C-alpha cells in the first residue's frame, strides 16, 4: 500500500475524529480509504448513467410506453449487476 501524508483543514480533521469516536473505524486511514472507495463507486454509477443517457439521446425516439421503458431499464440494470 502506498503511504501518503495529507494535510487536513481543522473542520475536516474534527469531522474525522468524530467519526472515529463512533468506533466504526479504527483509524483515519481506514476511514479515508472507505470514503475514497465510496466516491469511486459513486463515480462509476455516474459514468454509467451518463453513458446510458448519451446512448438514449443517440437512439432517437421510441414508441414504448413509460411502463415498458421502466421494465426494460430495470432488466438492463439487473443484467449489469447494478440493481
């Protein structure tokens, strides 16, 4: 694992210490790694949604009903392990 040194603002350091006091995390490193992991997952979700929106815009109009579109979207999400 790469070892890094970071400087935190006072409010961020205070917040980290408060999170550690709940004993959900054993160290600042563990907490920061979890925050980064969650941010990466969120970014992957946003990238997926952007790609789907672009694909949708490029595909043109549809004659499907709202219910059919929703069912198709849910099926696609399940197939991709996102739901």
